[in-house]
C-alpha cells in the first residue's frame, strides 16, 4: 500500500486518539477505535476481552464506579457497543494477528493508555492550537502512547496486502502507566509462540531522525499503596486524643525521598499521589501514599522497596497509627537481544528521515514491556526495545509534551522493515 | 404544652436529623425539615434564603457541583420544594421569630451542620443499633448539632402558646464547622436589636446533668488554604526535572506542627485535609493543605497564622514550587456576660435532672458563635455561651460520638427557663 | 547594720559573681566566694561538700575532665583552696545557718549556677559597658542567679546582728539550670525541720518595683538524653551500607516539636542540644539529642515524655539505628501556700521601691525549687515562690539579659521582712 | 634489592603507620616518619613544608589548637624535630625525587591521612589482635592510606639502586579525606613536568589478586559548611521568642537527603557532621551542617550543590534563622588515559599474585587525585588511577576496615613495573 511521506492517515489517527486519552484499564474508546481500524484493515484475528488477560493478574484496576464512568463516556462516542461490552470491567487492549505462510512468529508491542495529567492549553502547544487537545480534562497522552497505538496500526497496514512467511502479532497493551498490563498478557500465554518481540517507545529525549536499536537501562519498578489509619479528634478541643495520619504520612514522604542512594546503581522513589484528612478542624484519621520505587537492577529495586516499607511502618508507629502497605504492580529489568538490534540497525540505515542511529541507549525509566520481553526470552525467543526519536517540546509526563508527527512515518518504516527481516531471518 | 420527661418529640426529631447529616452550606434537608416544624408550631416569622446572610460574607462555600448534589438528595426526601428553592446556592439556615408584647429581644443560637466524618457501625453505637445511623456515608452529626437544632425547636415549642413580653428569636445557624455561618448572620443586622443572646453546646466532656452557665476559653481560629504548584516530571526518567509539590507539602506539614508553643497561652494547628499528585510515576505537580490555626487570644492566633505562612512559603521555595496561601474563615475569642450567667445558674438550680452547675468552663476549641456574641455585645447587649452536659461515648468529631438523649429535655428546660427570665428581666 | 538604698555591697557582690558564671555542678568559684562572705558575716554554720547532697541523687553532672577544668579555673582566682577541695567532683553549693532562740525554722533558697550562653558584647549591654561582662566566654549569668546568690547573702546580713527566735537557713543551691540540684538537697534531709520555705526568682517579665507574692504555673519538666547508633559507611562509595544516625536524629527533632498540643494545658518540648557524625564523607554512625519536655501538670509532662519516647524510638527504627533514651532530671509542679503569700504581701505593701504587688503570677517555666517546696510541704511545712520584678532588657537565657540593680535592695528587703514575720509568726 | 614475597619491611612500615593515624593536615608524625625512611633510602631530593603547597590553596585546615595538639603528639614519638618544624601550621606531606638520566618524568601519588573513625577493638580485627590498632582513640586508617604510603616507599626502594632514564617523583599527599591536599600541590607547579602520573588506591571491594588498570567513575565532590543562627529563648517560659537553629538544621537535613535523584547519573549527599544548641532548656541559637554533595559528572555535582543551597536557605528562612553557606573543597571528575592503562595491564599480566585484571572499574566515590590527574593532562601528560585489590573485612571508612597485607607486595610490584615501562616508553 502506497502512502505519502507525511502520512495523513497516521497523523489523523494519532490526533483522534490524542483527543480522548483514557487512563489505565479505562481504554474503552481507544480499544474500540483500534478494533474499528483493525476490521477495516481486515486482519485475520482480533482478540479482545477477558481472554487476553490472565485471570487475576491485572493490577491497579480502578474501582467499578470509575470504570463505568469511562465506559459510559466511550459509549457516547458511538464506537461499537459489542466491542465495549467485551471490555466491561476494564478488560481493555487487543491483539491483532496476521497469518502469512509457515515461518516464525514476530510480535510488536505497543501500549495505549493515557495519564492523569492536565494538558497545556497555551500558545505553542500544537494539540491546543490545532484543535486536538484532550477533551478529558485532567487526562492526557503525555507519554506518546497515542503515537504507539498508531505505530501498531501503521505496521499492520504495511503487511495486510503483502505476502510473507510466518505470523505477525501486534499487541495493543493497556495499562502500561500503572505497570499493570504486560504481566497479565505475558501470563496469558499469547506470546509463548513468539520468536522475536519488538517493543517501541517514542521520544525519551532522542530527537526526530534518531533511532535507538536496543534500549537498555530499564529500571525495575514496584508500586506500593500505603494506608495510614489513626484516630480522629477535635483539633481545637483535644488534639492530643488524635493519632494524626497526615503527620505520619508527611513524615513518611520526607523520609522516603531520603532513602540513601545506592553505590551499585540508579534508584528512584516517588510519593506520586497522597491524600489525607477530611476537614480542617478534625485531626486526620486517614491518609495514604500511592508511590513507587525503582532500581537499575531488580536487587536495587528490592533494596528501595525494603527501605520504603521500613520508613512507612516506622512513620505510622511514630504517630500511633496503623499502616497497611500493599505492593502493587512490579516490573523487572530487561535487555535487548543482539540479533534483533542488528536487524533494526541495518533497516534504519536505509530508512528515509533517519539521520542518526544508536546501537543502544538508556531508558532510565521503567516499562512493563520487560515482562513481555522476559517471557519471550524465557521461551527461547529474542526481544528488543526500540526507541524512535522525536522532538518533544515538554518532558514526558508533563503538560506540554507532544510528538513531532514526522516520527510517525519513520517509526512505521523502521519497525516494518525490521519485522520483515525477522520474519524472513527466522525462517531461514 | 405538656410533655413527658423523656420527650418523644425531641428524641424523634433529633434522630431524624441525625440520620441525614449535611456538611456546611449543604444543610438543605435540615433547613427545610426545621421549617416544616416551625410551620407546625406556627411561629410568627420564618426567615430563610439570601436575606439571612450578608452578601459576600459566607466563607468556605463548596463548589456548585457539590451544592447541587446535596440539594438533589434533599429534594428526594420530599421536603418542601419551595423552601429548597430559596436555599439554592447554599443559602441555608433559618431565623424563627415569636413576638410577645413590648419587651426585650432575646435570641437563642443553635447550629445545624454535620461533619465529613464516617459514623461507626458497630455494636454499642446507639445510632447504629437503633437504626438512625447516618445514611450519608462519610458524613455524620459527630458534634451534636442534631441536638442543637432540636434544642432550638424545643425552646420555641415552650413559648408558642405562652404569653410573654418581648421578642424571641431562634437562629438556626449553618456552617459552624467551617467557622463560616455566624459572620454573615452577624453582618446581616438581624441581631442588632438583640438584648440578650444565648448560644449553646452539648457535651464537651461535661456529663449528663451538668450545666456550664458561661463557657470561657474560646480559641480564636483562622482557616487557610495553601496550594502548592511545582513542575511534573517522569519519576523514573528525570525526577530532577520536577519540582515536587508533595515534598513541599510534606515539609510544610512537618514544620506546621512544629511551630513553637507560646508562653502566653494555648495555640493549635492542624493540617486537616491534604492531597497532592496524580499518579505514582509522575513527580507531583500540585498539592494542597486545608488547615487551621487557633489561639487562646486573637493575638496568639495571629502568631500562629504568621508562623504558618512563613512555613508554607519556605517549604514551597525549598522545593522550587509556588504556593498561594488563602486565608479562610476566622472567628475571634469571646466572653460570657455575668447578667446572663446568673440567670442560667438560678434556673439550672431548680431544673429536674441537673445535678451539677459550673459557673464557667473551658471550651478549649473554637466556635463562630463568638462573632454573634461579639456583635450583640458591641451593640450594648449581653451574651453567654451555655454548656449542656451529656454522657458521650466517643469524643467530639469521632466516629462513635453520640449524645445521651436525656440531655435534650434538660437543655430545653434550662434554656427556656433562662430565656423566660431574660425576657422578664430585661423588661423590668 | 545600716546600708544605703542602692547598696554598694550588694551591687559589687552581684557584679563579681556575674563576671565568673559557672555552669551546673561547676560552681566552684561561686561557692567558695559565697563561703568567703559567709565567714565575714560570721554565720553559725556553713555546710559544703558531699554531706549537702544525698548520695547518688545528683543528676547531669559533667564528666570529670570538665569538672576539673572549671575547678582549675576557680583555683586560679585565689579563693580558699580548702573549700575548693571539699567541692571536688562537683559537690558545689552551700547551706548557711543562723541560730536564734527557740522558734520555727525558716529557709530561703537561692540558686547560683550560670548558663552555657554567650554574653552580648555590645553598646547598651551594661555588663559589657561597665566591665563586668562574663570572662568565661560562652557562659553567662543569663537568668539572674548572680542576683539570687546576692539576695541570699543580703538576707543573712540583715539577720547576723539581729536578735530573733528560731533558725534561719539559706540554701545556696547548685545546678538549677539542669534541674539537678534541688533533688539531692531535698533528699539529704537538711530541710526536714523547715517550717516555712521561701524560694525566689528575679525578673520573669515583671518590672522593677513589682512583687509576686506566690508564683504559680510551674511546668513539670523531664530531661532526656537520646543516643542514636547506626552504621558508618563511605558516603560516596556505598551510602546504602550506612545506617544514618543523623538522619534518625533529624527525623526525631522534626517530630518532637510536632507532638500534638494538649487540650488540658500547656506543654513544651525542646531539642536543646544535638550533634552527630564525624566527617563530611562518612555516613554518620552516632548522634544524640539532649532535650526536655514540660507540662503544666505532671500528667501533661508525662504525656509529652511518652510521646517523645515513641518518636525517638520510631525515628531510630526508621533509619535502622539503635537508640538509647535515658531520662535525666525531673521536677514536679508546685503551689505556693497562702500563709506565706499573705506575709509577703503585707511586707511588700510597706517596702520602699515596691509599687505593684501581685498575689500570684505565672512562671510558665520549670524550676527544681518545686522539689524543695514539695519536700517541705510533705513534712507539714509551708512554701512559697516569690518573684522580685526587674526591668530586664533581654529575655531570660539570652545574650542581652541583665537585671536592674535597684531590684537587689528591694528583694533583700521584701525577703527579710517576710522571713522576720515568719520567724515570729510561727513562734506565736 | 632483593626481598621476600611477603616483604617484612613493607608490613612493618604499614603497621607502624597504622598505629598512628593522623587526620587531614595533621600528618606530622606520618610525614616525618616517611622522611626518615626517604633519608635511609637516600633519595635525591626531599621536599617538605610550605613550598610543597601553593599559598592560600589548602582547604579545611583545622584550627591552630588542633594542629598544635597533633604536632605535640608527633614530637613525643621522637621523630626528627627539624622536619616537624617545617610542617608547623599543617604544611604536611612530601615529594621525594629520584633522578635517572635524560628521560621522561613519571610520578606516583599516594595519600597519607587517616580518618576520624574509632577503630574496632574486637576479636577478628587483625590490628587489634596483633597489637597495631590505632593508639589515637577516635582516629583510624580506615581507608588504607597506611598501605598507600607504604606503596610509595616500596616503589622508591625498587628504584634507588637501579639505573634508569628519566625522573621518578613520589608524592606523599596529605589531606585527601577532606578533598583538600591535591589542589594546593597541583597549583604548586611541582607536577608540571610530569609526563605520566599514576595514582593508586587499595581495596574498593576488589579482592586480593585483582588489579584495576584504569579506574573510572570518580564522583565530583563539593563540601559545604552551613551555619544557622537563630535567637535563643527560655524553652519553658517563652519558646515563641526563639528562632530555633536546630529545627532549621533538622529540616535541612531531612530535605538534603530528599533532593531528587538525577536521571543523568549518580549523585550523593551527606550531612556528615552536625551539631547545635547548648543546653536542654534554651531554644538553640546556633547549629551547623558540615556536609558534601557529589555527582558522576561535575554538572551533576553542581545540580546537587545548587539544590542543597536552596534547601539550606529555605530551611533557615522557615525558622526565622540566618544561614551562611560556605563552599569547602571541591574535586572534579577524571578519566584514565589508555597509554598508561595498557602498561599497567601488561605488567599485571606477569606479576606474581595477580590473578584477575580489570581494564577499568568504577570508583563510585570521590578522590582529589583528580586534581592532580587533570593538571598533568592539561599540560599534555597522561594519568591513570590504579586499583590494587585487597580482601578487606569491613567497608572503607568503617571500624573493621583492614587490608590483606599480601597486597602490599603486589601493589609495589605492579606499580614499579608500570613505572619502569613508562620511564622507558616515554624515552623512546
């Protein structure tokens, strides 16, 4: 299928998705809209709903009320109700399969969720200027997953009318931002026949025209949810009768960020969402921290997790509060395999618009793609994580993040080229 | 009008109100239900709606959406829609007037709002056991204002069929818990003709049968709302690019509680409600503290307020954040006048069920009744704040707070008796 | 013995003592200098040395090296070596006794220690201007104990040549500032025959010419010494291998000051002296807090002490440190007996220079005189704590504290007058 | 000169130095003892005293009293008084020069100072068991500089009787632990003729028999000294009149450790030594933090330094205190040059006792050798930092640190071999 260098279809798809960012496990519209395109492309198989995700393995699923409210909004857009029905309860995401002849199975994984981040509404922020700013106030595609979903559809379009040996699977993964979607897909077994897996990310401070063939430096990550319970009291009459859950939480926050850096490598900690108390004149009875720790290796992550749990428990004790600490989703570290990296490099070398190729680069963040990569590698397959540079005005996860849409074409070309060679290569 | 010692009407009224606690400025059902009783009692005048509250003086009014949702709930109970219409926008509360002949004007002030406190649902908590536990989950009459409203109606019932000189006004004040309702009533001028004002509180650690004729030790109070704004960043990739509003908030909380105690008298501080951040993997951009400071005198409250503002500003600066600090509602300190205290003491001495009378007692909390008391005193009238003891199993503002319903009768008797003497006394 | 209104002897004595402030248990020069005067006055008995202080009851005695260095300095002043020998080991202080005929025993307690506070050296600070600023840099009579010692000698001078019934004891108490000297004297039994005890303090924000006949509002106090032990590590290479005692200490300090205020009355907390660590590149292994808590009642002090200990232990645990918390000296609260207060009032009414008399006043601080008062009261005697106003430019315990020397005369006159009446009164 | 594999001279020298650790700028005994050996070895030139160190460039020199006390202790050991005289004022360290014929100048830098760390005195700690534990209680060679000094002398012994072309300089550098000694030597010009510089460190978690030819990963470091000044007050009477310097310091400590980790590489922060306040009953007027920040690059160190300064200033402001922040010594990052690394590798390959050679390794700490390396590299020479593995039971800077003395021989052999080749190589 021929298409122009600055492909209108890709741009318009990406903008449509950008306008309706949905947070983890609430990608109802996004999934249904993707399915719509998959049907148009006439792929061989579309998997959606509970079968996609191993029973009991989804993590950080919002409460029913939240899920329903997003589902309701999705219904109002007019996307296919039958698809939405299958997604009910937060069973979002999809796997699309194209069958060629005998040959290896190659998979591409893209993630599709947005973030609870308010989008900028100012001069110079292209989505605002050109009318595709998020219509879900307080939510935003601030990490480029709109572009990722577009990559997935763009790659499929390249292969639908083409002859090839083997099988191509594109995984539209939900809930990456809460490190929650990859694990239930990995455990579902849908990847166990995969010989080569490509995961992809746009941006990451690499400019438009730059390709990172095999990203390294994934930080292992672990989420936690700490809930402090104290004793309420009248803040004026008898503050001493209270056990102040907000004081416990604040002490914990201060000391979480103060956990000692580690000589063996990078660590991270974030008290990303906190709250407590109900009224200015009541000593707060409840408070929580929804946070995360990371480490350059799984061991470093565990060091942080152990220290964080000590901090949380001691902070509660200090203020006569109880605390429950629940571990949320986790993702391991991962490495990219040379076999795939080589293919990406050679394809990138002859791709229009690519002017710089890095064999490896450092992610410096976490990604639950590492679950999928690890699963494929355990089964004897190879995996790599590819970076597609893009000039982004604001940092990832900030209000002014945006992608340079020239990267959409480049990404589709590099990924399709590498997949073509892997289908061929593996069949040799 | 005759009634039994354990007056069924009072108990049943109190329980009805207890079941439907409404927070400050949302007392739609409560006000309409009170008006219903006032009409039955056939009082001379009922004032509700915007005229009750001086323009622009209400503080800490919730947003429209919250107001609407409470109004909606009130409508569903079947109370008079015409009354509710007048309250729209949070113009809650009422003043009921009974006109006798020539004579002094005596006023009784009762407050009617509930608290954002979850009510206990356990063995031994009478409202749960006897079926009048709050049906508004997360809200509760945890400070006895259900009993206060009942006092107001009970006192009016005592006078409706009685001949007396002078005028009796009962003020059903909204929004005491946010220290927000007294000031707009004071500024409305509806109290400017009042010769004697009684305010009343149940409980306060005084047992059933004990009366405090003139409460002292009101803490002046000032609310504040601090909003921290930082810079979001990817918590894994580039935490250093963020300016962490939650870290600023936590530093502020720790240091607010650490403001030096004052040698001249009691002070208080509470970070009663806090929140910040949106997701575990984003360095939090926003956070807030809704808090309060108090002091035994207005000067001591101002010392706390000034120190608190320094803490808030420095904590923001420390973490490269901005902070806006808005002062919310404030209430001054107050004293009870001897003339009224004497009357309360002599009435209490001959009231059934009273077995202990304190001339004065210490509130140790704050109360915006002080605004009304101050206004009356400025105009040359007298005021006193009366405590009606009750055995309460849990502390004020806690989940197991409850009142001993034997206090309802006692309170009505003492207040009615004192009012009768003040009507007479002032007319001498 | 006649003397002028502005008594040169008192002024010069006070200045001599002011120049050589000595901290708790190091009052070697001060004691010896006082003994010198007592010998000149020819009192009947002078008690110094270990007999004065009940075995094992002295608290917060400095280490031997510190004691020796102060003793050495004292020796260099030329005071009597034999006296100094008796004080060796920190057995400072003295009791002087004058025997009249049969009659009651009346005691006056004055304290004599200085503070580890650098004295101001600036224009307007009288001791600096007139050449009697502290020559012990870093130490200062910043609480007026130089004047107290002078009161003690001044009162004795009034009685040495006078006939009277009964016995007069003046107790020159060491180590008040560490709340350490009164208890061993109380336990020594030397007060068990006392019928009336007067303790005295100058200043306390009362102006020259004002007398407080019976001070109230003593805060009960308890000292603590918390020692944190962690694990050192190279701060650059392997900070994670350390357990950071300074971080534990800082967390504790923040949360100590944040202990909830108490609805029942005044509380205090102070982390008065802290230290930790040895070098910028070592994760600190050790840290300590030498602090105190106070309460308006002994119960309130105990509330603070318990909460403080929880904070200290949790802060250690949070940072994988050990902590030992030793309770130091304590002092209870106390009250002044009416019998003595009356006598002070009537004497003050006819004393030159007194222009304002308060029956009672609030100390708002702590005092180990309460131990002595309690001991006397337990044995059936009476006690009172008298305030002698003085205009002091700086606050107590600050660099610019000073006394108005006109207060020396006034104090001696009021105290002597009251003692005279008590000697007489008790003998009636 | 022949010597046994386990060279008695080296072992006994190292133990002698180990017994008398001296902190930065106080290496009086150590320097004089080294000079004694240099004279025995009969080197061509020995430079000691002020000429060694560029005027005004020494940093973190202790106060005169401390210097004098260490000098005094050194005198008591009987080392040469004339040498000690030259070192007075803390002009410690030495450069020894051996002149061969024409040829390149090769330098070896060893550091000689100890640490303020108490040495273990327990079973299993070899220095304690074999009688060469530190006799300076509270100070210890806890980083192996005793072995470094021994390396320097051992290498010189290899060359004194040997013919070679070029010049060999051994720099016995003082004050490495405070990052203070390299800079004044670099600025003195004594290295400006050096063609190749070797610096060396023992241990660093590399085992005995392992050689790291070119260490990388030096953290740039910057020391700071923050002094908080508040207002004292009586902690019982009027705590609100104080401005609490200890509270400011504790807030700063908590937030220093909480400075956000950086996505670009390793950072460090340590509040290594803190203190404040004078007595438990005075609100602390003064406090200080002697700390440091580090970064994997100079930019990262500067990020930490800027953030730290913001934290320090805001913490002071929050508590109405003043703060002065003085930057102390700093050291940049550095890299090892391939030319030298190659020589070290080839020598190590044929050295007895070496069983593992790493071309590079990560220091993960800071080192002011980087100043010397940078200076040589700026002048066109090459530099490398060599690691000599040793089994050390405790971590660097801890009480149980020790070296495996088999490493002494290995270190001398590898260093001498590499120096020999560099003398030869450069002359080609």
